[in-house]
């Protein structure tokens, strides 16, 4: 049975010709003329993502070689962006009791990958928190460390296929700051794990969209280069396309998340902002809708009162925890700070807290069980998330799970 996934993105190439992204699984050959975008192995299978002219003999050749259409991923579209002066206070910092958390278990030694629109790595509150690939000599055009990526000093841009994961949309920078930003004196805004390092993995481009193979390649890169926490705010619904691609799209993504788990990485995914019960809704959503992945943590958003945010998705079978996600004050490009709302904000906040747990010596399994077991249980959350409540960092990090 095939699963419907996403709108097939078309890009303009060679003047007026249109191209489509296709994926070849274990190809015996890559047809001449196909532009290779990604080439990676996940779950024992080799995948080659290529751009080919639409409805062409070359596209048919790729299909004959086991090709299937790549699908589009997106960031949630219902997030609210506040101005710099709009409620410029980081209420979540006090609510989560950051000041009471151990300064030793602050995320130090843990790399958190932000798979998003990129990160403004020049931001004054982030530049000292960026992961640095010490095996790479910047801007020399050589893959010094032999990891398959040239000049990947702070991460990599899989959407544009280059070594500069700079954010030109703000979303990824906001997520990065929610994890590890140095304190803002005016608002007291700061990251939930100020000792962690941020790996910028750009998989979302213009119009807040990207391709699934960009995400899978980014997941593999982050896992292979030492990230132990991955924060993911993007998603894909099965209803987003009139096409009916192979279930291989879903398998490829699930295998990538499992691969990250094998490398000891926790994969956090936003529950989404469509006010849906993803347990029962017919429109399946990934990665939050996956089952059977021991390293997957799906995050819903709470508001300042502790209630479910008006937009948050939920579902006790799939969504594990809730975290603050309304008017979260964090970094945006250009040395600025701003409010954003969404499960996109709740996810990196929880990611930072889990980075603290790993830096305190918890194993991956202990960190996942602990954040679920120490959440505050309330009636309003009882049927919405499996933890039955909102994360409690102090109790979590004191639990010794």
C-alpha cells in the first residue's frame, strides 16, 4: 500500500525547462544527464537524489532504475512572530526555573543539531555557542577531515548543497537561541542549555520548504558528526500531494531517524500547529506520526497558563511531552531578539533540557524515560500527551534517571 506524502516541487532550470527531484534506490547506474543532489546510504540502502527534466526520457530512465519522486517538507505556517518590543520578556525562563538548574549540567559537551532554515552563526548571543568542526580548515575548498563535506565548519546547507548554513528566514536562528543563546540582559532571554553547542543543518529554503532527501541527508550528517540531540520543527502530511509516490519515502525517513538512534542521538520532532489529534486524524504526519522509534520524542506546545496552546497538535499515542511554545523570546538574525509561537519553539526548548540531561551523565534511554516520567501530570493534558503534562526541568535533572 502506498502512502501519499507531499506536493512535488518544481524548480526552473536551463532557462525554461522544469526539473523534478527524484530518488534512486540502490541504482546499478545513474543515467547520464541526471544532476546528482545527494548520495547517501541509510538502512543498508543507497539513495541517490537527482534533478531531471520533467516528463522527459531521462525521467523515465530514472524511474526504470527504481526511482521515485522526492517529496516536499515544510515548516508550520501558523506560527506568530512578534516585534522586538512586543512582550519582550522571556517568561518561559522563569517558568522553567532555569536559574535553579545546575550550572555543571548545562549541556556542556553535547552538540545539538538544528535541522531548519539555518542559523545566524554571527549573532552575538550564538557565535560562541556554535559547533566547530576542528578537522576542517575554513574556506580552503578542501574536505580536510574526509567526512565528504567541504568547509563544513559550523554545519552544512543541504538545501543549497554548500557549506554555508546561514539563516535568511529567522526560524532556525530562533530555535538555536531557544537551545543555547547566551543571556540577553534586557529580557533575561537565554537558551535552555547554555553550555551546549549548536550544529547548523540547513534543510529548509525559501518559502519555508525543502525536500525530504535534504532532511534525510542532514540527519545522517548530524549523526555522523557527533550530534546527540536533533531538533526538528518541519513536517510532511500525506495530503500535501496529488501524486502517489512509493512508501520508500517514509521508509527512508524512518530509517534515518533509527540510524541517528543507533549513533546515540535523540530525535525531537514538533507535533505540529494544526490543532489536531494526530492519533486519530486520517491525514498522517511525519516524523511526529512514526511509531516504533525508541529515540523519537514528539513535543506539543503549552501556553503561559500551562494549558495546551490554541494551535498545538496532540495525541497520547504519538506525542510524549509538552513544553512552553507561546511568545517564546529568542534570537533572530541581525543581533536581534523576537517572540515566536509554535510547537517549533517548544521542541528546541525541550531539546536543550534533554541536552542538559545528557551532560549530567544520563544515557539516551534514561534521558527519554526521565523527561516523560517527571512531567507534571494534569487533567488538561492527560489525554493529549503520554507524559500527561509539561516538562519540569528541575525535577527531571534531579531524578537521576
